[in-house]
C-alpha cells in the first residue's frame, strides 16, 4: 500500500492511496456497510472505499461461512478497497465481546479484508487517568500482537488515551514506530455526539502531531459533513459514515451546515436527485423503509459532495476559507476554530506559504491563520531603517495606489493636534533611510517593497474593522515600530486604527501640503531595493545581497510594467512570478544562493542513487531524501544538493521538511533545472 500527497493546505493533504483493491483519492469518506443488511450500492454515489464490521460477520454463522468461502468483497458486494473494524465499538457498547484479538485479526485476514483493525479499547472521554493509561497499554499490546499474527493483511492501529493529550501523544508515538498502514483516532464519537469540538481539537492535535506524516489518519466514527473540513485542516484523511443511514432512519437530513428534520421541512434542502424529485410531504407520507432509503441517498450525496469540495479546496489553497465557513454552523465549532489559535505555529509548518487563491478575511478568527503569523515572523528578515512612514491602506497592490493615498494623507493632517512637533523635510527623504509601510488588516505592516508578494496583495478584508482586528493591529504595530528613530504617521491612519500616539513616540508630525513639496512615494522606491527585499523576505536575511549583488539587469513586462526577469549578463538569476510576486530561481540564482546560504539552509539533500536524476533535472522523490533544512515549507523554492553539499538542481517543494523525511513514496520536489 502506498500513500502520496498531491496537494497541501493548512495541515490537510489531498493525496492518493493505493490498496490491493484499487487506488482512491484522499481525503475520503468510507460509508459503513452493514453486512447482510445493506441495500444501497454506495459506489453509485462516489464512495471509493467502504468499511464494514468483521465482528458482526464473525458472530453470524451464515455471514461467517459465506465470508470465509467467497471473501468479504463478495459478501458485501463491493469490489473496491474494504476496511474492517474489529468489534471494539461493540466492546465499548456492551463491555465485553466473545472473540479474542488474535482471533479477530486472523479472521479479517482470512476473509480478504484490505485493511484490518485490532481489538483496541475505546476509552471514553474524561475517565480517570489510571483507567485511560491501563486501557491504552492494552490497546498497544493488542496492536503489537496484530502485527505478529498477520501475514499480508494491512493494519489499522487506533490511537487511544481518552482526553489526556499526553497519553494520546504517547500512544501515537509508540504506534508510529511500528509497521502499521493507517492510524485511526479512536473513541471520539462521544465528543462529537456532545458537540465537544474544542476537546476534539486537542485530541486530534495531540494524535496527529505524533503520527508519521506518511500514513493516512482516520477520524473514527466521524460521519457528519459539518466537521469534515475542520478535521481535514488538522491532518485527518479518512472518515467513516454510519450517520448516512442512522440519520435517515431517524428522518433526519445531513447537510454541511447541520442537520435538518424532515418533519420541519417545507422545502428540500439541496439539489441532489432525491431533493430534486420529492417534496418533503411526499417523503413524509411514504412507507418508512422506502423513505429511509431515499433519505440515506440524500445523506450520501451530501457527505460525498462535501469530501469532493474539501479536496478541491486543498488543490485551490482555500481550505481555511471553507473551514471558517463550516465552523460558523455551530457555536461550539466556532469555539474550536477560535481555540485553533494555540496551534497556529504547529499548523504553520505544514501550511504552504504560496497558494493559488486569495486569502479571505472572514472574521477575527482569520487573524490566527498561519499566513498572518508567518508574515509577522518573516518581517524580521528585512533590513531595518531609521525612519518609518506609516500609511493607511489603499486598494491593492498598495504601491500602485499609494500616491493617491499620500495625497489624502497630507490633506487630512490635523495640524492643531500636533502643533508642537517639528515639521520634517520630507523632500529630503530617500528610500535609503525611510521605510514606507502600509498598515492594514490582517497583515498589519506591509513594507511597500514586498507589497505584491503573496498573500500581501492577494487578500481581501472588509473595510469596516472589527474590534479584535483593531486590537490586533495596535498590538502588533506597537511591537513593530520599536527601534525606529523617527515615525511618521498619517492622521488618517491614526484615525482608522485608533493608534495611541503616546505609545508610538511619534516625532516629526505633522506637515501640510502647502508647506512641503509632496514627493511621490513611488519615486522613493527603487527596483534594486525591491528585489532584494523580496529575496530576504522569501529566503532569509542577506539573500537579496547574495542574489543581486553587482550588475543586474532588470527586465520588465511591456504590458504591465512589472519586474519579470533579473539577469546578470546572459545568466538568469530569477524570475518574478506575476501571479504571486514570488522569486523563482534561475541557474545563476540557485548558484548564488547556494554559495551564500550556509548548509543546511534551504537545502534538500539526496542520496547517491538520486544524484544522476537530480542532475538531469528529474523530479525528486521522497525516498531519496536523506536530510533537509527543517524550516522548508511546501511550495517554496529549494536547492537540491548531495551529501557533500554540491548543488545538483533546484525546484519547488511539494512537501514540507517533516514530510520529506517521513515519506518513502511520491514526489517531494518538482525540479525546475539540474545540470550544474
Ligand atoms: N468506531 C468508533 N470509535 C472507535 C474506536 O475507538 N475503535 C474502533 N475500533 N472502532 C471505533
Ligand atoms: Zn438532497
């Protein structure tokens, strides 16, 4: 079985899993098939994999005999990959079951399951620590036993540990050292049934952070589409749904925004074939069995459509937007979204810095997104000047519109407010000693040199600012301005952001347009400085000097006037990608960065076997990577070297550093060029 990541967003991944019975896309939803009772063909609705219960088959003599004779695929009439559960859930319901771990694992192998499960103990939330610990040890020893018993059966091994994050972490760590294929996160059903999503968040994070990135994770028993995107953003890849049938039996319709009761409906809620063909009244007067089947079909349509939308969002880079939408569908989910703040830096390591779609601010929770956190960190990579000019936001990209903004800046100055301060000679300013930044939400401080780099131009926020955003802005601005000798600020900016003047220690205000010749802000910016700033921001301090020292020839697009190529003679140092303002290295750029940045910064180290392929410019597969800079994120421009740090190639990372080292399958770096 192999698992590969194709796209990443947040901590989520869209990938492919190969099994003996076929390949499927992840994240995936496995409908639960009741052996012997199933009447719906779930593959018709797009299910590529299913889960059924080996214990129920084992317990029923007819089913057992048939499964042993014809196999589980024949028994439940599904030709794709099948996962089986072990009876642990029955164990958690009834306290005891009459099969041993060894027996049920052997049985799963005999009936031809693709992925089997050992008899873990689903310890409920909030039990005493002693019990959680003891039961976790039993779960671990049964997982070990399953490995000894199986021949070629692939194995789930379930993370338990109740609501103790350290026990979840320990369990996950222990399991990750053993040879399992998928890791379910167990015993979370009670948390979901009682809407305790914040606790669920902690349980998932403690587990996911300690599981290998190279194996899929399954949030066991999670079947409501409302929480799929949230769990995917935290790193879950599989869901199973008994909900589609259980809710149908109860005359309830699943929707990504919650649950609808048929008795309350005057309109059908979606555009699936069922909702298109029947009215609520028609369904209500129908015979129960017929109605249940139709509602189950709606539930499957909706649940699988949500999974498809999640996969699309990951490919687009808009998973956060989807999560923020979905989490507004229940106040406790919103609470969990807010509590994700404590995991921002963990999530940031996995979140790709450059995405295809714009960052949309949907509310104060967006301030906790990795993109914001990352920008505020990466500002430290830029050179510090003595003077700072703070400008209010304009349309984006700011540098295009800033001169108009500055006109407003002068005309709006309130002389009377600051009559004691001295008037600066703005005309004498040059780019050398003045840092011009736009102050805006959510990125707080946007130096004009980098204002077209993703996501600083590729984001939208409402003009009317919420209180949290205002406070966020003030707090981070206060931190940013520390150390500047002189701060100039527009009255408009002060007003918009309610910046406390006394804290900022502003000098040199104000000035009036009649008194000073107004310089064009754009005339203070220059292309050489701009590309150096972008390089520093992207690759780290000093990279700009390393890349663009000496003679450089900057070629601009005739159409847009934007910087496109930076050459030294005939040698391409870098291209500035129009879409996101990111520097894409050329041969000469890679060479310069390699000789400037000390090992292991920005390096992906491959073994001898991969060296010839890398030199030819072929893509780098994860299994060849033996070391790397642990700060590499997915979607970044990286250098590919051998063990002696000789430059072989350069390209774009598809995975982050942790994933480079964890995966043994799939592409890791899309090479742009080799041949050094
Ligand atoms: N189904 C729902 N939760 C669980 C769990 O914790 N373990 C197993 N094996 N199955 C489950
Ligand atoms: Zn429908």
